[in-house]
C-alpha cells in the first residue's frame, strides 16, 4: 500500500529582529541542529531567559562560539582618533563605513590628545600646539588650493556655481588631508557578529594605548545592551599583551634602537618579494581538480604534462568572460604573492580595507619621509606643506622620547610607513581593478599599479584576463 508523501515545501522568510532579540535569534538558528520544527516555531519557544541560559552553557561553557555569529550588532563609534580606528578596523569579519576626509572639510582642532601626556605637561603642550598648527595649515591650504584650482580649472559649460565649487573643494580636500595627524578624530559605523566583536573588544582592551582600551570597554558595554551574554567575558587577553611586549623587547635587543633620519619627500613604492614559480601549473591543476575523480598529485602531474597551448586554454575557459565587476573563480586563491610597500599613512588606511590578505605594518613614524602631492609645488604652496611636515616631525621626536607609541598620534597622513603583505591572486584581481582605476586616490593608485606591473612581469599569462575599470 503506497504511503502519502509528506509536504516539504521550500520556505524562505526573514526573522524580524524587531520581534526577537539578536541573542534570541542566535539560539533559534542554533536549535535547528537538535529540533525538527521550522524556525518560526522554534522562535516561539525561545525567551530572553532561555537564550541567556543557552549561551552560558553552550557558547561560553562548551565553546560553541559559531552560534554567536548569528547575533549581529551595529555600533556607531564617534570621535575616536584615526590611530585607534585602525585597531578597531583590524578585524576581517566585519563591515566598516568611516567618515571620509576626501569629501568633506574636517572641523578645526578635531584631534585626540592622549591622557598619558597629562603626566608630562611640557610634552603635552608641544603635542597640542603641533596638532593645532597642523589643523590651521590644513584649513589654510584648503582655501589657497581652491583659489589656485579656480585659475587652472575653469567652470564647465552648464555647470552650476555650487557644483563647480564642490568639484574644486573635493580636489583640495583630497590633497590637503595629507597634513592631518593620526590623532584626527573620525566616526565609524561598525557591523559585526558577536563572535567577531568579542575578538575585537579583546584586542582593544589589550592595547598599550589608553584610548583604545577605553573604546573597547565602551563597545563592550554598549554591545551588552543588545546581547547581554555573548560579550560578557570579553576581557583583556594576557597572551596578546605578553607576546607583544616580548617581541618588542627581543626586537630592540637585535636591531638598532633608533630609526634613520627622515629622507624628506619621496614616492610610494611596491615590491614583489615572493611568488610561486610554478603558479601557472598550480592554477591549472586547481581548475582541473574540481571536475575530476583523481587525487591531487595525479591532477598536478597531468597539468605539468600539458602543452603551453592546453594550459592557456584551461585558463581562458575560467577567465576569458570575466567582466570588470565580476569576482573570479575561487581557484585563484591557490596562488599567493608577497609584497612590501612603502606607503603613506593615508593610502595605508585605504589599503587595509582589503581584508582578504595578511598585512603586517611597521610602526608609524616620520623616519621614512613623506609624499608631496604635485598640487603643492604647482600652486606655490610647498613651503606651507613642508612646514606641516616639519611640525609633525618635531612633535614626533619630542613625544617619542617618552613613548614612540604615543608619538604616532603626531604623524601625518603624508608620512610613509613600510608594510609586508601576502595576497592571493583572486584578491589581487579585485585590488588591482579597484585601486588602479582613475577614481582611486592617487598614491594608492600608484602603489597598486606598481604591484600589478610586478605580477604581470613574472606571470603575464595570469594577468592577461584582468578587465580593468575605466
């Protein structure tokens, strides 16, 4: 006798956070692994008390931390220094939208003064005076560059006066922001799941800067109002603190104690320092592997035996139809490149948004010199710009005698820092397409172009399919 088949109709529907808290939502999703009911029925079983008990037992007690990824927290973080914002944004699994200095004129004297300097009043006065002077020069340069730009960029036919002034102002602010210090205040909107948030808070609470520790504590308290249980035990991590201090001590013992003298104005640089010599064969093997039933070694051997023409045909099959906004196939992640950059701090802050990489920056100092945008010599404003660089360098040197870490607040966005990064070919495609386009900021565009040229030199076949944006 035939039995009637049960109805298993597909359903896709939202669970409204207005009806159930983020902490309860995480439990609703977690319970599906143990209960047969649909999500909307499970939702009716979950209360705030049950959610708290669940997280205490399973997430915190037994370490099932993936459950916390279902609880999402949105935080508005305002008036933090760009230096502290860097640490906050140094988490891959999150979303950030930050106040832009490219498109607006920043308020005068909107900078952070670290309370650690209160114990050294003379140094504090030097630091505050330097930051105030940098903001004065910033506003002066914005006005004077706009006046110059009006003489070389005439108003277009049909362009309204307001649109024309805005166009000139955006050029000016994009360039003049180089003189702003790392202490400049910013706002950032943060969206994280609570597992990532817990990690971010721990890093902030383990910082050697008081501002970052305070930001971490404030984020923790605000997150607890949304997910009372999941971030409760996000505390200072002794491993982070001790390993940082031990590596710093060991490095100081093995390296020169003071950085070299600033070389003045110079350009950004990008060098390719490591890459797989067999990248093409490795990529072909990865592309073939998905559609075979052989062990990887056998597929790799077959890829090595292919003619150059056959390997090119495999690559073309995967990449030939790639458009300017299309993500590449995942197999490109098997190929990795290591770069070293000498990059201005402003460009660095954009570069680190490419979080599908592993980047390791050196300390932020004035030792490597700075970039000087062409607009300043063209407009006759180089003296004012270099005055800003000298003010920053003098303040850095004074504060560094007390603490090189605190001195970073005085470094401008123009000053160069070195960083070492490892990026796979898939991310290279995304990074090169985005950062070499005309709309990209000119210093990160220069760095990205150098990196892309270096990869194209060693692996021209692998980059021939990149469809750059115009």
